[in-house]
């Protein structure tokens, strides 16, 4: 009897799977595993005291083995503004979940007595959703007088759109009330001859930043960091300025206060922003002087007075770098 064996393939492919989905601050996942099959769905739920923004809560493992871009934020709930306290004071900075406030009474009063209030101009303003209100002067019930000011902030990562301060006006209204909005910026693009440090391809929120660096021999020019601004755009990015080759085959120059031979010491050139000085000859006075030349993003221009010496002239004539310096440069 002859037995036949089927060859076993040396390479076995497995269908893609998704790893653990990204964590969302103050949120839980209904199905919490290490590995998810393609098509399997999860749902985020904000923890007690927090409410979701308009971002997506349900996500499905894609055939690529990746999760879709997560847009969910869980933001703290806001409690009602505490009412006024007669013959006392209520101190608080904001009324969001897990914030705190404190009460204090005037001398001779306690929390069980009734009281009356002085007439004031402006009542507490409406607070923008997910906003924080700071009073510069705290009075009973946070009632404000004419020309008193208040300052608004937004719960990170939301951006404050409008004026951050408001003033109590003569008509009993506040001058302006800002808004708190979700602002995002797209994945930042790189820079020529440089790179973004530790960048992740995702949507960035307001005030998040990335850092830039340059390839070897290039110099960073401008701010190292770029920040996601309220406009949804990135702030100014830096550029990478290139090095300069010295356009002579043989010469003695001054570099960092020392004489250097281009053909030996400066074969790789100099970096952007650095300067070298060339020796020029004053024939009438039989002396030499130097002219400084900067490297500007790969461009270095020889001074008109500099003459590159050939083989014959270097044998019979003295190099300007070896001549006595002219008196006006001594």
C-alpha cells in the first residue's frame, strides 16, 4: 500500500485582528479584551459625573486591524450655581463635577438665620458650557458692582472663543460672554530636511504641540515647537537651513579665531549661521586684511578681494595669511 502525504505550506497567514482600543479619559469600554476580531464593535460610556461631547461612542474593528479615529471626549458635568447666602459669603471658582465651595458667615450670624442683601448692578452671568468662571472680587452670592470684572476659562482641551474677561456695565449686563468649543488640528506635516519628533498620525486638540528637529549638518531656524491654535491651524513651523561648502580648493582662512586650511580642516564646509574670514592682500602697503563671510542657508559668497592661489604663485609669492596685518586691522 502506497501512502501519499500532502506538503504543509511553510507560511501561514492569519486574519488581522485589532489590539486594545485607545483609552478615553473618564470613560469605560463595554467589551474589554486584549484582542478583537474584525467587525467586532465596542462602545464607550462616560463615568458618573462626566458627559460625552458630540464625538462617536461606538467603534468597529476595521479589516486593516486598526480602530477608526477616536473623537470622543468625556467632560465634567456642571452643577447649578449656588444661591446667595444672607449675611455670609459663598466662595467657589467653578461649578463642575468634583469642584468644591465653602461657606462663611458674618460675625454674629449662623447658617440658620434669614438675611437681606444690598442692591447690586450685575447678577452672576451665564457660564458657557464646559466653561469655568473666576471672580476677581468675591462677594455674597457673587453679585458684582459696576465695572467689576470676571475671567472665563474653558475645561481642557476646549478652546475659549471670544474675550476671556467680561465687565459689569451700567445697564446691569455683562459686556461679553465667550464660548467653549472643541478645536482640532490635522496631523502636522513635516519640514524640508527635518522631521517631527515623536509625532503620532492623529487629530490634535487645541493647545497640543509637536517638536521639530533637523537632519545632520542642518540648523533649526525658528521656533522648535508648533502649537494647535484656536483657528484649527498650526502655529509657525521652523525651517532647516543647510550647510555651506567653501567654493575654493586651497586656501587658509580664519574660523573661530584660528587659521584653518580649507583643503584639510574644512572639507565638509560650515553650518548655517557660522562665519569664516578670508585673507586679502593690500599690494600698496604689502600687508593683509580679513573679510568675514557668513553661511546663509547653503550660500557663501567669496569676497571680491580674495584671490585663490595657483600652484606656481604659491611657490614664488607669500600667502596673504602669512603677511603682516594691515595697521587699520591690527
